[in-house]
């Protein structure tokens, strides 16, 4: 059994695949792409730009496809409570807050991965979530005097992003036709 957190394990996998993005940014991009594209159209190895010119190790594709599929299952079952892939709580708050900003940046990149997406056609709630996540990418973290208050604020932001992700997915995600849907002529 691995001693790595899910965030650390994904980071190590991404490094082996030739990415230099943080695991949070990658997960955000994956979530954003799943909000606007069919899963079969999302190749996790092409989701973000790789820094390595070498082809990715073949053993990296399967776990990334599994992550894509598991993330889709969490998004499709709103009562399951999707978890954002962020660093563990034992790390300094400044590092976790920075990772949340990276997750938001990745999410916006994932949304933009579908050309022609027009957010003006989305509901006001979805537009507001996207605007807020855009602001979160620019936010800077200042450690205050009250660590408990800062932790609570961070937890509230994570919950807001999580619920916002669910809302965006429910409204924008393309629906695959059911296998038993048949067109009658």
C-alpha cells in the first residue's frame, strides 16, 4: 500500500508522463473538460501541455483514464460529493490555497478545451461561478493572525468551488445518448 496521498500519487504520475503542472491544476482541467466534452473525447495525456518531448510512458495512460472515469462518476452522481484533488490538510494553508487557485486555473482551461463554448448562453448562476473561479486564480494569500478563521475560510472556498463545479457540470455537460435510445423514422 502506498503512503502517498491521492494528490501526491497523481503528481508523481504526471511527472512520469512528462507534465510539470501540479496535480490540482491537472484535476481542475480534467473536471472542466468533463463539464463540456464527452469523456471519450478527452485524452488525459493531451489535456495540458507536456514539457517533455519524449512520448509519455505507456503505463501512465491507464491510471489517467481511470482517474477520468472515476471523476466522471463522481460528477454524474451529485449526492456522492465530488472531492477536489487538493493537497492534504497537514500542509501549510498557504500551499493549499495556492493549489486551490491552480485547480481553478486548470478548470478554466478545461472549460476552454471545447471550442465555441458560449458562456453567455449559460444560466446566471453558472456565469457567476465561472467569474468567481476566475477571481480565485488571481487571489493572493495573506496569513492572518487567526489561523482557525483562515482554515474555516479556506474550507468554505473549497466547498463553494466543489458545489460550483457540480452546478457547471449539471448544466453544461454533454449527454451521451442512451444505448437503448433509437430513432424511429
